[in-house]
């Protein structure tokens, strides 16, 4: 299932050797990067592309392409993919002891430049996704006249997609309506949290995809989504329950054209809650609570009201937060009509 939106060498590549060794020692899952631009160049399965960088080192396929085809497939996108995924894996391990997206240290497979040279677009040119069926992550680099580009360079977008995979192996929130919006929301939460962890000085940490906008995109908005002000992202989102568009009510039937009943729209409401909670409790306490609820408390069919209940209970029972801090969380949900 595509969870969309959200979301050239250096033969003598200097690869992040020390970080890399570090990650390897921790057994949190290898990272294999495919250059998916060249799906037609070499035989490969299911448009994955050519595997070119494994644990930061060129693969034999990359070496063969260089020798025989004079094609350097280890492009800047490939290198930044490795760097960003390693950061996200290390964040989850160092903060929560999580070994990779499935907590079993499975290999992270990432395709970059997806669909770039195909004469047709399989929906990935202007997109980023956790591709369940392939057990891989896919990143397009943008379309010529689009509003978004270069997703792989945005740490929060990489962390967003990685978190979809974490959700798949934990709460497994159904990707429709409010449960799907919670899936999107939590992906945005840990997108922002991971960026804050590595780049605490970034100007507005509640923006998602601000660096992925093209000039055309920048004319319309300052980011793909804005958790603090959900109205002002590239795509409008409601900031409270009174603004839920009627077509996304509980009667909605999901289809290919209504974003599975507005999963990328409705996520604006819990996103707004998160922005309020973080501004009052800080990133550290907030992220620990959200991680626990995401991985341990929610169920596939959880709705916004269930989320509020689990957050409230977990706050009081398990997270070393005080009663007054927990009332801040309750109030943040009340402010959005929950
Ligand atoms: Zn998403």
C-alpha cells in the first residue's frame, strides 16, 4: 500500500565510515540503497532498481555499472539516503532501544530517484512512501513542473516514512479515515522529533517538508504541512473537529480518489495537539509518551477518541509525568474538540 506524501560521485566516495561502523556494531539492521532511476538498465525485480550501496559501500552491481557501462550509479541521492536512514535508525535505537523498523534488525531497503526515467509515472516521481508490499522505502526526486522535490534530503520526510514502517509492525493502524490519519500523524510526529534531535536549531520544527518545496511550491506555502498551523500547509488541513469536511465523516467510503477518506487531511487535528503538547512539555517528555502509545497502546482500528484516552491513561500511569502535565495533554485535545 502506498502511503504517499507523506511525503550523482563520486567514485572515491568518502562514506561516513565511523558512524557506519557504529550502526553496524549495534545490530539495528543493514541499509541497502537502490538507484531506482535505472530500472530499465539492468535486470531487477519489481522496479526496485539496482542495489548500489550496502552499509555505505559500493555493491558489485555498482562497480560493474561503472566498469562496463561507464555509469556512476552512486549519485548524491544514494549517499544522502544512507546518511538519513542511518540517523533515523540510530535515533530509534538510542532513544527507545528499537532495533530497526520491525525491532528485529531487518534490512532497510531504499529506492531513490524512483520512476525518474520511466516513460510513465507509477505514482512515485513526486512522492515518498513506505511500500508495504515490497518491504522497501521509495523516494521520487520530483517532477518537472511539480511543487515538491528531493524528498530524500529532508530528514523529517525520511523519518516520517520510517515511522510508517514502525507503525506497520506495532499498532498497525488501518490506513483509512481516523485510524489512517493517526498513522499519518504519528509519522509526522517522529519526522519532527527526529529532525529536532539532530537539528535543534532548525527555524520551525513543526514544518514538514519545508525544504522539499520547489519554487512553484514555495509560492503557495512554506511547507508541505504545518503541525502548528494546519491551515497553512501546501494542502489545507483542519485544525479542529469542527472543521472536518463532511465527505470525511464516519460515513465515508475509502477509494483511490478521496485519500482513503482524508488520511492526509484529518491528521492536521492530532498534529495541532502535538504542537501544543510539545510547546508546553518539551520534545523529550512528549516523544517518550508518543512512542509508548504508538507502539504499545493503539490498535489497528483506533480512532481519535481512543488516541486521546490512551494518551491520557499512559500519561497518568506510566511516564513519569505529573498530574498537571497530564492535564496539559487533556486540554490540548479539548482545544481541538476531542
Ligand atoms: Zn505518510
